[in-house]
């Protein structure tokens, strides 16, 4: 029981760190991108959106969003690694299943 | 594609501003993280009806905002040991296939009939959530489970048992998870409905975890938040791939949502389980109302 509690605690700590790190990096890039947008001449409103694909600010924000979207997937991979370290076969299997199901549903939706 | 984007955004830029988007995100983040439901129920109507975004852009932006919301809240809830990670991963094994099947059968089911049926189910669940009998049981649940829940660590139920420090009660609350097969079935059902109706699965998962599986309300909310982060990511990546995610629309939403989620999780951590249940019950009544309005083509 104590060993399980220790494992659960370590799992929570690592996943919490992963989530917070993902959000922090995303937020930093999104804020930098918005500052870049607002510092453009004549960009007091969102009018520069018409040049979306040519604005570097859009690329910076897009990278931040992509990091955000990959964060939960990385957490599932992190769970697999952490369960592997404690040799918890049941939850290694469950985590691998979740990862595969997410990947398959993504592929199914894109093809 | 570029021409389409340019034309669309020319129209959009007339009615949008950063503050409106940021404010919308803040409200959605606050309510979504405090109740464990994501926040799409607020985002999509506001983005389409008030800010006049095309529905695909609104849904895509909403999905990204929900991921930001659930990741922020999950980071806080997992640190506070409120989220039951093992249970969340286990329930995801049926929720994701449910969402895929829902996406495949969506063309064969009349959405209006489905909305009406779902509205009726929500009304019943809402009544159950605020009903006196269950409000008492939430109180008893918190008191009775303050001892070690299960010593059979080799069983699935035993390994799903968890505990956390409840700031509102001022002590550690330990609990065990019961009726796991029912929970897995409900997860599958939640996945189907989330695809068919465009709602977050939290509306179903939170009551099921709380009323059926025996999780305290706070643990149910936190676990649902962790699950939403995984489930919604797949949908958001699909919208991203199809070009429906616009950086300058999503950016203020994300900032607002993250601030709202930090406030919402703090609210949930400090509030009592019974208060959270009452608020969740009212929320379900409102979603049921929205479902009936949708059936009647009012919205």
C-alpha cells in the first residue's frame, strides 16, 4: 500500500510538472507573438490578420499552440515511462492502449 | 486556400477584438476548470452567436481553448493529488473509441432527437446531483472514507484507490473506486455523445464518477479535467491539420482561459463538495435547457 502511494505520488508530481511546463512554454510564445503583432505599425486592432501567413508573430503563436496540443500526448508517454519504471504491467498496458487509441483515432480522422 | 483564408479573416476582423476573446476565455476557463467540463458549452455559442465566427473556426478555437484549460487545471489538480490518473487513463480506453464511433455514426442519427433525449437524461442527473439524498451521501462519503480504503493492492479496484488533502475539510480524504465496469460503459457513452452533440464528456463523466463510482466530487472534477485534456487534443489536432486554427483568434482565448483556469481550480480546491455538486447540478439544468432550445431550432 505504501509503495503504491509512493508510486502514485511520483506519477502525480511528474505529470503536474509536464502539464505546467507545457502550458508555461505555450503561454510564453503566445504572449511574445501577440506583443510582436501589437508592435506592428497600425496594428491597434486585429486588422493585420489579412496578412496572416506573412506575419512572423503568427508563426510564433502557432508553435506555442502546437506545443500546447502535444502536451497531453507527452503526458501519456510519460505515464508509460513511469509505470515501466515501477513495472506496473496493468497500467503500462492501459497507458499504451490510450496512446494507440489516440493515434489511431487521429489517423482515422485525417485519412 | 490562402485566398479563402484572407477573405474570411477580412470579414472576421471587423467584429473581433482581443479583449472580447480574452474575456470569453477567462469565463470559460473559470467555469470549465471549476466544474471539470472543459468550457466548450460557453465558448462555441459566444464565438458563433456573439462574435460571428464560422462554426468550424469556433469549434477549432474552442477545442484549443479547452486543451489549454484542461492542461492548466490538470497541472494544478495533479500537484494537489486530486486527479486520479490511473482511473482517468483506464476510462480513456473506452471514451476514445466511443468518440470515434460517435464521429462515424453522426450522419445517421437525427441531432434534434438526440439533443432532446440527452436533455431529458441531463435533467434527471441534475435532479440527482442536487437531491437531498445524494447531498447527504456526499457528506458521509467524505467522512467515512477518511481511513485507508483498500488493502488489496493486487486488485484493480485496490490500485485505483486514492487519497488527497481536502483544504475545505482540513483533513485527508481517502476513497476507493467501485463499479468500474459501469464507469467504463459510461465512458464509452460519454465519448459517443461528445462526438454527436459537440459537448465535453465531463457533463457525463463527472456525475458517473461521483454518483456511480463513489469518487468525491473534487476528485471526479479533477479526474475529468485530466481526461478532457487527452480526449480533446485529438480533435484539436484534426482541426489544426485542416487549417481551422487561427493564431490571432486563439492567442487571446488561450491567455484568458489559462487565467480563468487558475482561478477556477483554486475555487474548486477551496469549495466544499456539496457546494460543488449544487453548482454542477445548476450547470446541468442549463445545458439541458440549451439542448431543448437546440431541438426546437431556437439556437
